[in-house]
C-alpha cells in the first residue's frame, strides 16, 4: 500500500539503504537527547481552534526572501543524497520544484550545484560552510551566484563536528561512487578514507572547516556577494538580535537535527525567543523534528515563516526516488491545508500564537 503519512516512508527507506548509510542519516550526537527532543517538543504544543470560519479555500502560498513559494515547507540542507538514490540532489530539487517548494542545497551535495540548478523547477538556496581556505568558500559562492541560487545559508553551529557515535562505531566513510561533487579530489579525499572506530566525515571537517569563524567574518562574506545571507543554527535571542542588528536577512532556528551539541533545546522550543528578539527585522525559519502538517502549523503559530524538512525527504528519496520526495512534500502540504481548515485559519497571515497552547 502506498504510504499514507510521512512516517510510513521511514521503514521503506531503511529496507533499501545500506546499514551504515542509514545510520549516518538517522543518527544524532552523543546520547541523542536532542534528536529525540526535537520530535517530542511538537507533542507538548496543542491547538486552540476557532470555529464558524469560512475555510472553503485555504491559501498556503507565501514568499521567502521575496521569492514566491506555494507552501511554507522547504527542504533542509543535507549532504550526500546519492547515498539514498543515484540521482541524488537533482532528483530532490526537481521534486521540490514540482510542488512549488524551496530547496536548500548542501555545500556537500553529491551532485554539482550547477547540475542541481539545471534540473530544478523551484527556488534554490545554497548552504555554505566557511573553509580554512577562504578561497574555497569564495569560489563556491561565485558558482552559486552564476547558477541562479537566490540566497546563501551560512551554517554557524559547526565550528567543530559533533561526536556522532553511530558513525564512529561504523567507521563511516563515503563509498567510492558517492563524492562531494562541488570540490576537487584533493579537498575531499579524507571523506573516503575508512578507519575503524573513526568517522571520516569528522576527520574531514576537522581538517577543512574553519573553527575561528566569528561575527566579524560576516563582513568578509558580505564583501564577496550580493546574495541575501541566512544564518542557520541560531538558537538564542541574544544571537538573533545581534544578527538582525547586522542586517542579516534570515535566520534558521536549528540544532542541526540533533547532530551537534547534544542536550541543546529542541528547535521548536527555541523558536519563540528568536522571533521575539528579531522583532520582524529578518525572516525566521526553523527545522528539526517536523513530521506532520500539524507540526508545520505549530511552528508557524510560534512565529516561523516556514519550516525546513530533513530526514523525511531522504526517506522518500530512498524509498521511491523523486516520486517519493514529491509525495512526502505533498503529504505535508495536504495535512497542513486540512489542519488550517480545522483550526479556522484559512490563510497564513491568520496564523499566530493565539492558535496554540504551549507550556
């Protein structure tokens, strides 16, 4: 039977994926407290629906940094989609565009960013890390601009990689047929060097990612691009206010899917503090634990302009290729539309904190 909810794709994907690749996608850091908490946070928020409202039509369309999208759900940046399907990020972006959704493409995409852009039907943002060799980052940004990407998403929660114990136990490394295609072999060779009891991803990050990135580094980024800048991994009001004061166009409230600092707040719990701190000065998105259209509605009620979805997209890709990705997004869209109708909020501008009871 065809999956009837996003969760149905999880078991289907696990059956199709090699065990260590599955654990790479599914795992978190440390004891995975935050990984579990991301999901549990949604279960603590309840709705306060309004009745006798005309909900014959519900409008889910919005804009993200000025770009129209059909729904407030996009695809979070995740590396190495080719571990799930041979077409990788090309298939993912094509499926997202077909339903009018945003795709945020990872720096460590397993398809070249130009190939993803060529196959995409919808808007693309590029997620970037700041490399020790700044010229590597700058070259990547120049290519994104030329390929038509609409914004840059700087991940700011990864000065060092979190200890992902599943990957350590599995001695995870990339198979020969999956590469970080945006870079030459000399920069990414370590990703393929398997060592028992070690993660090749962690080794590579330690060698290449700049741990000295600071707020002052943002001026350098601004100097080399005119694209809007979004910071991913902001979890406090203090950092959110500072970003807004610097003119940052967007923030993504995110704990990296529970893969960085274990024990950090669930993203949904951190969201209201960030929204209050920016006070409308920049757009706020969130990711982490979204599995249902009702989850999307809760995040919107707590102030998010949109949510990004991670692992479920890869489940759909592994289980059924681009059709699976499209179906995952369609399920979330249809569930959100129904939830809006039942909550008495037929448009996104009618969704606010009065819709939810949160502890």
